C-alpha cells in the first residue's frame, strides 16, 4: 500500500469512528426506556403493551417512514450535512422527553427522536462504502454497526448508574419545564451531549461517490421511481437479506426491552444490578459478535466467496435458536452468563448484511437501499420485537411473572425466521451480483 492510500485509509477509519460514536449516541437515546419500565408505568399508569409501543412503535413508525425519504435525499445531496442535522434533532428531542407530562406527549416526542435518527445509517452506509475497498467493507460497516450494541449496552450500564443518583420520590423542578418526575432527568443527561457529536461531524469530509451509473461519463441521478425499480430488480436477494437481518433485530430489541424486567420480576434483582450486569454482557459480547461477523465476511470475500456475507446471517440464526432455553435456567447467574451466546450471534450478521446490500446496489441507490433495509429492521425489529413479548405476557399468559415464556417465544420466532430468510437470500445472491450490470442498461 502506498503512502497516499495508507493516509486515506487512516482517515476513512477516523470517519468510521466518528459515525460509530454518533451511532452509540443514537442507541443510548433510543434504548434508555428499557431501564425505566417500572417508574414510567407507575407514574403514567401504563400497561406492558402501552410501554412496548412507547419503546418500539412510536419510534419505529417515523424512523422508517422518514428513513426512506432521507435515504433518497442522501443519494443526491451532502450526506455529512444530513447526518449533522439529524444528530441535532434527535438529541434535542431526547432532551424534550424530560419535560413531557402525558403519554400522548411522550409518544409524539419519541416520534421526533425517530425522525432525527433516520438520517444516520442510510447516509453512513453510503459514505463508508465510498471510503473503503470491497474487501474491507464488511469490517468497516461492522465497526460502525458495533455502535448499535455499544449504545444498547452502555445505555443500560450508564443508565443504571445515573438512576442510582436520582431522587427516589417526589418531583424535581427544572427550568422551563417546571416539575418533572426524577426519572425524566435522565433524558436531559443523555440527550444534550449529542450536540457535541453533531459539531464533531464538521471534521468529516463528504466522500466522492464511486461506481456511479456511468464510468467515465456524466453521472446520472435516477428519479425516486427509477431508483425503486433498480432496487426491485435485485428483490430476490435483497428482500430476504433485509428480512433476515430484521429478525435478528426482532430478537435483539425484544431482548433489550424486556430482559432487565425479566430479572427484576423473576429473580428479584434491582434494576441497577440488572442494568450493570446485562449491559456489560451486551457491550462486550455483541461488540465481539459484530466484529467477528465482519471479519468472517471479509475473509470469504478475499477468498472469492462474496456470498459469504449472507452465510454469516445463517450462522446467526442457528445461534439465536439454540439460545431459546436460556430463560428456563433456575439460577440468575447462569441465565446471565448464557445470554452471552445470543448477544454474540444477534450482532454477528449486521455489518456483513449491510455490506452484502451495498455490493449488489449501484452507488446512486445505496442510501435508499440502506434506508429500506433499516425500514425492515425497525418495523420488524423495534416495532414488533418488544410488542411480541408484551403481547404474550398480557394477552396469552395473562401473568407478568410468566415473562420468561414470552422471551422463549421471541427467540424461537426470531431464530427460525432468520434462518429461512438468509437461506433464500443465499440461493439468489450470486445471481444478484451478476445482475448489477443492469445499471449500465439503465444509464444508457
């Protein structure tokens, strides 16, 4: 590697680090509710199902709807500036959660968090794909995606620590907002620092777009209709990869939303003890999982096996499925340590799947394709994962103390669906790589 390329690659990794930091921030803001189930239910008089909608669907609806629009804009305009604006919006909206008075207000502000966070990953996937060669892309995207699991884990660890410092009862006076519940202070603590990350994005340069529709000729930017058609051509590989990754997220979001509550209800652990212990498991083993998945995918690519990115997803599904009996273990410490297995395999395919999609899509639809990918992840994962657990607990089992069986149902559903979807995607992936030449016919 010559000196110029080495410098460029170092800067590319710096960009990944900044974007990963933004990703960590977004998931801390997104997941902190998992530690606040008890006090929010108590003070706002909610059921498990209402709480699951607050944790999942309120966020996911606007995240996914605006994500597709923002993805198309990111294929046309400056992606760095779009991300900066998004970080500012989601950080401000998270802080506003500290001032809400009703469930309806909370629901609406969480929608606002979703709008802001919808800017990040479609733009980041597209930017990183322009900074890295194909044989390093899966590892780069896995490193960025590690922010998902670091954010989820740190939200539990940091949140548990901050909860311990909050008043246990009464109300707290906050300028502008007046009297708020003590748990609402947490949203100010985690939301406002995000403004600093938005400013850090000023050090990131917008990369030149590679592999545009015509090499050596004028760049053609497809209309939204044409871009959707280009993605549709790759549907036989693309949609199964999207769905397979979404079902790993389904298991992930359902787990992170309800496992802290499972330890409190089943074993009588405090939320602080649960948060610290489970948060460390996610932080360590999910981070290792997503990096390992990226390394394995790049190893396949270097050995002439690009479909290896999809095989990583198959491995993930089996790892999730074999973990479904963890919640039947009688000892809480055994359960805790056993959760390292699903934490690893849930994270395993995220970067590899993202790289697989980037590889089969032309540059000028990559952000849009990524936004639809994230649409699947958030509607199925965030929207349905926490809801399935709550539905089983409230409407099937009719006993909140039976939450372990709801979590078993989550893992079986997620594992089986992940395996099936990635198997379908694998059978069509080689053809999808060959089909990428269609972009030349489109440009002509």
